[in-house]
C-alpha cells in the first residue's frame, strides 16, 4: 500500500511531506519521482495531468485534495470502477464564506472603484448601499453554499438560495429546480455561484440566466470558470445591465494575459484563492480513508459518480 501525490503546482512537496509526517511508516511518492506503480493504492490529486491515473494497476481510491472533483470526471482515462473522495473541511467552508462576505462588503461600499479613483488622483464620493438594501442569492447550497448563506444571515443580509433539489436553511428563502430559478433570480441583487461543475451546470452563468437578474445586479463566481460564459458576462456588464463582477475562477488558470477580464473596469479578479485546502486541517481525513482502505471499510466523503459531485 502506498500513496502517490499528483498535482502540477508548487505544492507537491508540501503535500507529500505532510502526508508522510501524518502517519508513521506510510509510503508517499510524488508522481514526479521514480516510484513502484504497482504499490500505489491511493492517489491524492489536484488537477492531475490527464492520463496519469491510468498508470496505477492497483489503485483503489482517487482522493481529490480539494472540494471540487470536476477535473477528475474530465479525464476519460481515469480508472472508473474505484471510489472518488473529496475534501469536506470546516476551513474550506469558512474561508469561502469569509471571502464572499469581504467581496460583498467591498461592493456595497465601492472599495474597488475607490482604488481605481485613487490610482487616477480622483476624489469623488459615491452613494453606498447598506446590508438591508440588498438580497444575496446563492446558487448551490452544498457545504460551502449553505455555510455562506448562514453566515450572511448572521450579518443581517436578506439571503435566498437555489439548489437542484429542495434544501432548508434557517433564515434563508430557498428555491429549487428549474421552476424556482426565475423567482430566485428576479429577486437577487448579488448572485454568488457556489455550484459544483457538472455537465448540467456547465455554462449556467450565461446571457439567459444573467439577464433575469435585476438591473445593476452584481455577480460573484467562486465555483469554477466553466460555469461562466465569459463573453455573455462582458456583454451584460458593457450594456450596464450588471454593475460588476468579482471572479476567483476562470476557464484557463492562470488567466491568459490577453483575456479581456484583465483590463475590464467592472471585473474584479482574485487568482483562485478564495478557499484553498489547508494541509494541516485536511490531511487527517485523507489518512483516515487510507486506513479504511487497508481494513476494507466504507470511505468518508465519497463522491456520487452519477451526480458528478
Ligand atoms: C477549490 O477550488 C476546491 O475545489 O477545493
């Protein structure tokens, strides 16, 4: 039994060492080093190179190092008959909720446009909004969406939420299914996308959906770049239907230098960092699943392959 860590960013050694230090005697390899492929029973991965999972004949579990698993389903060469797990972690949820709160407050108080004014030596006080003036609508009420909704309620925001199937959250007006979407959108001033990316939600933030928001609505996408049709967002910002957007995720990351978002005055960007797995916090659940694999017990935080999340 051994673990391979597969990711293409600069956090590969951090993950390898953290896993190794968490469990005496565990064998952990980086996919970049020489390693015995037949010993590998668990792959701990984040945006792996397509095809890399097919090299392990005895793989028993694919463990996503993040909450999202969309990138795993995009790899047709992955072994399809083994469990996929994802991270469910209080920090991943609270970091997201804090990020969304910060973005909403910055929007209400015009902080981004004051920064632009400052760079241009401009002094123009602007009207601001109060928490009571706006309704925040959260698309997706999974772990992250539900906590974000509850936290916004505790800040006295009017909060509503939409999900595929019916959900109830205290203090949140909830809508579900295609029939609930129109009422949800028409009453949403600030839309927060926290949906999983699946074939059903790909491109959901398109002209048709975004046009149903009231004029001057603000859009926050902290889910996946694939949810958004970039040119539809730009068209609605340019026609002044939408007042702005704050994006953390993109179709291609890092966002290519020529992409129009970079210089759009109504688009505020962060580099996919709203909520990132903290190794100290999430490694114990991966080790727990590694131990469960060893004793053939049911794994935690299993992904439903039919739903894709
Ligand atoms: C981050 O985007 C994650 O899915 O954990």
